[in-house]
């Protein structure tokens, strides 16, 4: 009897083990998305300092009262992961780096101290700088019979077309004028050597930023004359040609003919606003319907032009789809911006969104900013919905390279919908990320086609797929179809970008957002500083001080992140120029710096 009971217990144990083994095998075969896998349900953003090869943005430099540096907008570029920037315009007029601001008296050049701090802010946060060298200068280019001896630039609000006597849109044409512009360009390249890397000669010379009418021959001759001056001042500088309004092949060819210097061009730039003023999806610009405006046709023509370097780079350094345009709204912009950025990246083009935030004393009101401009309303400097989509795009696709061997195929289950477009990219760690969407005309208020489809992913090497909605950042665990490692079923088809990557792709830590709104007030006991703290799990705040115009930044104190004020008593009797900035920290590292607040001598 004892032997029987022992044998029964052994058989029972074997049965239990066998059942458990079958259960484990079944679970592994079913591979539930939630079984043993944990992932944040929302994308963690990367900051500019965490990105090397990313996307760009245009921005005006801070300027009171419409773009005060002490408001929360400048540092949002860094929080969004932007690491290329194009500066030089103030709306459609001139900015502090433009010719008329830099040379106000013949032969005398200067940059305001606050601009130096702003440029340093970009450099310190890993942003590559493109400076537009523009426009004319009434000291030299005005058609007046007696040019002024000194000038005071207009603060803003003027815009093209402007053919007034002292307009800055009168370009350098004569040898004297071209020499003067070259001297300005050389001074800029020398002054910002080691900080700025790219210099673009003029902006949209093929429209009415060039008085009295665009001339490709005049632009080509100006470009040819200015390049040697920049290279002599900074041999490492990269020279940007064109900045054309649209994909103007005729202007491009004629200006290249006149320049006869194709081998001196480092970057060829153009600007794409699909069907300006109206709703048009960015993919349509290369359709047969818009053959005369095709960016691809322009690139092909330039690449085939005699003497053009094989390593020539193309930039779409102004791109946007504006929600106030006919047939559009903010929901359309949220879809079009990622679509344009990713399609350009697959084509080897770096894209710069226009504009971080608009100065509302210009002629574009509050239409173009990724953030709202100053309208004296509660939404001043608040992000539009597209800001999150831009941040997610930079986070996911910066530092990646297009890999044509990665393919996305659909079974076209949504037969009433157009075929999707898809691109595969690889990260520096050779990890795959894919983007796909329906390349349709998105409609204001929604209503665009959606569906479900089975996707086959070729050559991805992704073991544990994750789906990311690029507009919202929402993340969802996926599973390959049982028995496959390349097929995903019931995948959403939308006109917004969806991304697929392995769960190991998301391997970065979240840095804090930068503090903002730093203000100082002189008190009897010292200098009182106040600031605002934002997201990204900040744990502490560092206050830094610089004494004198060219002093080194030094840490004054470290405070808990909950503290937003500090009294600096050490300089109560100091009459020297003193500047401050603050930054946030957590276990992942440091944020970007806030604005600089300065107490003058």
C-alpha cells in the first residue's frame, strides 16, 4: 500500500509539471502584449543636448516687448529636442544679426550683449546655428542720392514688398555695395567663429525681398563674391545657397550659371509651404499636378548641375502648414508637420519648421508660431498642439538614417483608403524605427479616412514591437502574428504618423525642462531672483552667476526644485555688471539654462 501511494504521488507530481509546462508553452506561443512586458504608456522626450543630428526650427531672437526673453518660449526649443536653428529674420524684417543692425555707421560693427548670451545659450545646449546674412543696408544700398551717414534700424513691422527709400530690401549690386556686404559677412563669420557653423546668403531672393525685382544673375554674382570673404574669416564655415521661396528651378539654374561657383556651395536651401495659403498635404508637392514646384525635381536638377559637389547637402529650411489657411486647422497641422519632416529625412533633406513663435508686431499676426505669440491673452506663449507632435518627431527620428532595405507592406485591408507610405530608419545603435501613414489630404475637423490593415515589416530585426502615435506620444505594446516575426495584424491606418520600434529603442532618460521667467530685483540686502520650474521631474535647481561682461559662470547655490526664489547677498555693494541664470537637475542630468537676467553697471 505504501509503495502504491508513493507511486501515485510521483505520477501526480509529473502530471502537474507536465500541465505547467504546457501552460508555459501556450503562453509563450500566444505572446500576449502584456505578458511579462512593461513599458511607459507615453513617450519620454529627448532634449537638444541628447541629440546630435536632428531637426531644425526658425526663430526670431528675443526682443522686447513682443518676444521678451524672460517669458517661457526660448527654452522650449531645447525641451523639444531641436538641435538646428536658423536665425536672422524678425518676422519679415531684419533681426539683430542683420546687416542694418550690425553696421549702423560705415565700417563700425557691433552685436548687442544680450545677443551674445542668446547665441551662447544655443551653443551650450547643443544647437547648430545657421545665420542668415541679410538684407541691404541704407548706408550703402538705398537708391537715395545722398545715403545717410548713420542709421537706426526699424524695430520691426515692415515687410516685403517694401520699395521705400531706405528699405533694407534694396540689395547690394554695385562693386562698392557688394564689397560692403562682404565686409559685413566676414565680420560676422569671424565674430561667431566657433559658435555659428552655417551662413546663408540672403533669404528668398527669388521674390520681393530683392528690389526692385528678383534677379538670379545679381544673386549669383553676390554669392560668388561673398563666399571667399566668409571662408577667409572662418575656414570651417559652411555656406548656404539659395533659400529659395519654393522649388524654383529656373531661378536656381540661372543663379548657378551667373555664380559659376557650384563647387563652393555646402548647402542648397529652399522653402516649402505646400500651396501657400491653402490646405495641401506635403507629399503632393512631388505629384505630377505640381511638377513645376517639385522639391525632388529641384534636387535632381541641382545634383546634376556641372561642378556641384557630390557631398552637397539639401535643406528645406522653412516649412510649415498653417492652421489659419483655407481648409486647414490645428488638427491638420499636427498631421502634416511630422509627415513633412519624416519624408524629407528619408530623402536626405534636413527640415526647419517656421516658426518657434511669431512677433505679433509683424505682418503674420499669431498665425505661424509653434507656440502662440503675444496677443495679451491667456494663451500667450502656450504651445499649439503641433508642439507635442514636433517634440515626438525629434525624439523618435533624430540621429537616424534612412534604410531603404526596410520595407512596410500592407494587405490593403482598408480597400477604400489609399495605399500607405512607409519609411524605415536605423539609429546609431543599429536599432530600427519605422514610420507609416496615409498620404491623403487631411481635413479640418477630422473626417479623414482610417482603417485597419495587416502590415508586413521586412528586414526590421525588431523582436518586441511597440507602436507610437507620433501626434500624441501614446505607446502601445504589440505582438507579431503567431508563427511570424514580420507580420502585425489589425494595425491602425491613419493620416497621422504612426511609428514602430523595438521596446529597447527607448533607452534614454528624461532630463528636466528648463526653468524660465528668471527675473531679478535689486534689494537693500542684495539681489532677489525669481523663476519658474516646469516638467521633467526636476529634483534641484542650480543658480549661476557671472560678474563682469566676460566673466565665467559660477554656481552660487543649489536649491530644492520646489524653491523658486533666491536672495544673493554676496553682491549687495557690487556695482559691476552681474548676470544670473538657473537650471534644473535630476538623476538623468541637467536641463538647459533659463534666460539670462542682468544687472547693469
